[in-house]
C-alpha cells in the first residue's frame, strides 16, 4: 500500500475535531518517518482555494443547492488532479480534512435532496474513494458550540441549527454503514489526546 501512497480522509459534523485530529495525525506520521501531505476540502490546490471562498463566504442563499454541488465538485476535481493524485503517485500519505462524503451529506442530504446527482457527478468526475475514512462521531450540541466558538468569514454553513446537526450526525453514521470497508468510527466526545490515540492506532494497522 505504501508504494502507491495512502489516502486518508477525516469526516464528521462541523466542530467534531477533524482539523485538530488531521493535524495531530500528520505530525505523528511525519515524526515516524512518513512523507505526509496534509490537505483539506473545499480547497487544497490554488484553484480549489479560490472556489472555497466562493462557496463558504457570503449570503446563505448565494447559490442554489445544484450550483453549490457543481462548485464543490469542480474544486474537488482540481484538488485531485493537482495535489492528491501526484502525492499518492509519489508514495506519500495524503490526509484530507473532508472529501466526497461531505458532499454526500451536505449537498446530498441537508442543503438539497440531491444524493442521486451527487453520486452521478462523483462517478463522472471524481471516481475515487479514500483508502480509509475516519469519522469523528460527535454529540451535535457540543459540535455546534465548538464550531460557533470560532469567529471568521467562512460562515455560510455555520448557521445550522441543532436539528440539522442531529440529522447530519445520523447521516454520517449511515454512510459508515453504507461503506463499511473504508469507514472507521471514532468517538469524538473525549479529550483531544484520547481521540488522537485511537486515530493513530487505527491508521497504524494500514501502515507497515
Ligand atoms: P472541525 O475541523 O471538525 O470543525 P476543529 O478541529 O476545528 O473541528 O475543532 C473545533 C474546536 O474544538 C477547536 O476550537 C478545537 O480546538 C476544539 N476541539 C477539537 N477537539 C476537541 C476535543 N476532543 N475536546 C475539546 N475541544 C476540542
Ligand atoms: P470546513 O472548513 O471543514 O468546516 P468545519 O471546520 O466547520 O467542519 O468545511 C466548511 C463547510 O463546507 C462545512 O460546513 C461543510 C461544507 N462542505 C460541503 O457542504 N460540501 C463539501 O463537499 C465539503 C467538502 C464541505
């Protein structure tokens, strides 16, 4: 597996601790001699970062759900071509904070009922799944309060109420059942170091 690289993604509701855990895992793997590319979506390549600003900033009604789906997919295609695939071809470990499962959830479930279109576009334009997806499962109220604690301009999606956060949590757990081979569910309702220990134990089994 190492020769062709290893593609790991973190998923979960806003504020579940994905970015924190992705950073800690990247540090751990670098310290143990692996070449790591830590990246994120939307974004992760210059063009995709520009699209990130379009989708995450501004009025919540700025885009229809369909247009938003196209923008996220365009960003992912650029990220895949320019960052992810080249790194995997060089045998690196790619750690990505969110990927296609976020589109299945946010555009497929919460912002529109577009799951069929999400899947069709994915097959047509992306056609790749991670080797392993770490789902940080989190109590929705805690996640919401953590996410709201952050100040910034990327607020288009963060006015989600508690009901939607609950549906998203359930939706991610359903996705884990839909793709049981690559999903690992981690209890995120613990201190940062306990969660990180689980993450390194699980990923360790995939790295020789
Ligand atoms: P995400 O990327 O899933 O939105 P972050 O990693 O940015 O989540 O974490 C959201 C906030 O919660 C940050 O302020 C972070 O420092 C804090 N945080 C992350 N993990 C934990 C944890 N296990 N316990 C308490 N706070 C945490
Ligand atoms: P992110 O910066 O990871 O937010 P957070 O740290 O709060 O988890 O992602 C920004 C938002 O973009 C997040 O609310 C989820 C949303 N998103 C989608 O709607 N579709 C997608 O395909 C992706 C990758 C993200």
